[in-house]
C-alpha cells in the first residue's frame, strides 16, 4: 500500500468512526452497523442495537 493510499484509508476510517458515534447517540445505544464503501464514499444500510455485552 502506498502512503497516499494509507491516508485515504485513514480518512475513511475516521469518517466511519465519526458517523458510527452519531448513530449511537441518535439511537441511545451502541449499534451493530452494516454498510460499505464505494469510491471512498461511506454508506450505512442497516443499524441495530447491540443486545449482548462481550467481556
């Protein structure tokens, strides 16, 4: 992976975390999120509450 590619991946990961936290705040609970990335654009198509805690 080239350094410029690492920056692109890092930007997508930061966007994913930011948006996942928005969903968690909106729904009031941690979310199990399904989605994908196409051409650097992040898409969520399903989110549901996490119902079991893992230790």
